[in-house]
């Protein structure tokens, strides 16, 4: 059984979750002077308000990091275009033979691509936590005042108007926040691989290791096919991961809630 009411220092609703007959709290009154039902209603109202506030902050922070990430990737690929302009084509041998300062500059710009992508991932996880926190409050409080309004959604399994496939133009209950989080994770992984690639070349240059690039070209087609299949597989896997808006009640445990001002 959940320890929600103990952490909230409120009495649980009586009469099977129905209102106990006391007046509904008004916004210009003091809930501390009202009944327990008044205090629960005020908590319910504030949980909805703060949830909406957190959702707004989620997208504001995302826009903030998009600007930094876009600037970092623009600087990186602008530098690449500058270094490989004219008759010089981009290739691993040409990249290996770049001046040390140019290779260092590419490593620095790729580092900022990874750094801002990592910060975006962590920001998304933090924002999602607080959104889930206030949604959890609504789950606990709403039965007394609005029934299971927040918990009740359309059944996508029993209606032909919904389709899980991404290339079918029918709606489905994908989680928009999860899709955003997956996007940030993919960007973080790709920028990390890019940074690792430059650091590897930079390290090989420092260690003065000789590499024969003549036998590398036959593998280009195979590598391209493998990358394409990986992207296709990951795309469908991410579609599965982004399924959301369904909650499993069997996942409720005794200490789901904590009071962060008390000893854990």
C-alpha cells in the first residue's frame, strides 16, 4: 500500500474516496483553516497547476538547449567545410593528415556538441521526474474530486482509428516527452561517437602510429549497409520505447513516496 498520505501529512479520503460533505475550498481562503477535504482539494488544484508549469518549462528548456546544440554542430560542420573546401575531399586519410591545430579544433567543437547533448539528456530526465511527480499527486488525489479523469484514456487496442505503425497516418498514444528524451539520447550517442572518432585520430597522431589506408575503401559499402540497418532497427525500437500514457498499478510499492525534508 502506498505511503502517500503519511508523507503528505493528510488524512486519506473517507466514504470510499468520495467527498466528505465539507465545503469546497476557495482560492482566496486559507486551506490550513479548513477541513481535511479542503486541504486535499488545495493539494489537488496545486498539483494540476504545477504540472502544467513543469510541462511549459520542459519545452522552454528544450528550446534553450536546441540553440546551444545547433550552434555547436553548425560551428563543427562549418569548420569541416572550411578545411575540406576546394579540391580536397573529406576522407579518413585526409583527416588524419590535417595540421594538428585543425584536428584539435575539430575535437573541441565535437566536445561541445557532446557536452550540450549530454546536458540536454540530463535536463530532460530531471524535467520528466518532476512531471511524473505531480502526475503521481494527481493520481492519488483526483478520485475524491473528479473521479478517474486523469487515469481514463482512449483504448487504442479496441479501435480501428489508432495504429502503432509510424508510417500509417492514424493517431496513437506515443509519449511526446519520451520521444524528446530519445531524440536527445540519440544525439548524445552520435556526438559521443564523433568525439571519440576525433580523439582516436588525435591520439594516433600523437603516438605516431603508421596506418595503411589503401585497404580501407572496400569496407565502405559494407559499413554503409550496416549503418542503414542499424538506423532502421533503432527507429522501430525507439517507436516501441516511446509508447506511454499507460500506468501499471502492480508497480506500486510501499515506499513510493518520500518527504525530502525528513530522513530517507
